[in-house]
């Protein structure tokens, strides 16, 4: 009787130990190692939908399914800072024109002719009134190389100033117009008069050849960006 009882105890202990070992091994082989797993590999839960933890469960074994509060949530990816949009600016000068000196003045003069006033009205005055974003308009006078540097400088200045005077007489604020003279220092690059027009002696042929150099240009010196 005693022997039979002892055998039963040994058998029970052996079975219990084997089951525990199998459960332990099974538990370590699955992803949810800290929780009780059924034969289908699913976590066993109670009536309150709570997972059954094993005796060797630790917080490090927590899963999002069973212990979401213990699982470190992945930090949201930080978006790379967007490059600042380039400041808006004018696509092209709102007011820009180039006038032949003969279109505005008589030869060797600095008084705007009636025909010249009409051109300034159409190409500059109207533009300045329509484009307040042009805060400062630059009027530049240019002369050809015939004559002395000093004389040509003064003539170019007087012609630029005459254009400014006319613009202001037509309602353009004086502080929106700046006049400068460049004399003969800047021949017209498009005409290539330096190479095409030979000599310095005042002849009809040379005067005609150097005509592109005698000019007045207008363009914005300060033009603020327009709102889009």
C-alpha cells in the first residue's frame, strides 16, 4: 500500500514536472513568451479580456496586445524642415525702356522735344503710375565719344536730369526718380560701336555710326516684390 502510494506520488510529480517543462519550453519558443499560450499559439485571456501572465513574466516581456501601457511607443517621425520659400520678387522690371537721344532731344541739346515727351508718356509715365512697386526709377544719360570727356559727361547728366524733370511734371514723385550721367564711359554693347565706328574726327559718317551710344535708359533701381 505504501509502495503503491509512493509510486503514485512519484508518477504525479514526474508528470507535473514534464508538463511544466514542456509549457516553459513552449512559452520561450513563441513571441509572447511572458504570457500563457494555448495550443494554437494565441495568448490565453480571462473573462475581462486580460492576458494571463506566466510566473516568469517581466515588464521587458510586455506586448502591445496585453500590456500596451508598458510598451514603449515608437516616436513619430519628425518631418524634415521644409526649405523656406524664396522671397517673392518681380519677374521682370515693371518699367524699362531705352530711348535714342535724337528721339528725345535735338542734337547736342538737353531739352525734351514734344515727340520725346509723347514717348516718355507712353513708356514711362504710364508705367510708373501703374506700378507703385517701383520705388525708385533710375534714369541714365549716355553720350558718344565725339568731344571731350568732360563735355560729354555734363551733356549726359543734363539730359538725364531733363527726363526726370519731365516725369515729375507729369505727377511722378521726385523721390521715385533718380538721374545720373555716364558720359561716354558706357558705349552701347549691342551696337559694338567701339569696333565698328573708327576715328574720333567729327564727321557725318561717324556721328551716324555712333548714334546707338547717344541714348537715355530707364529701369527700376528699387522694385519691391509684388504680392501674389
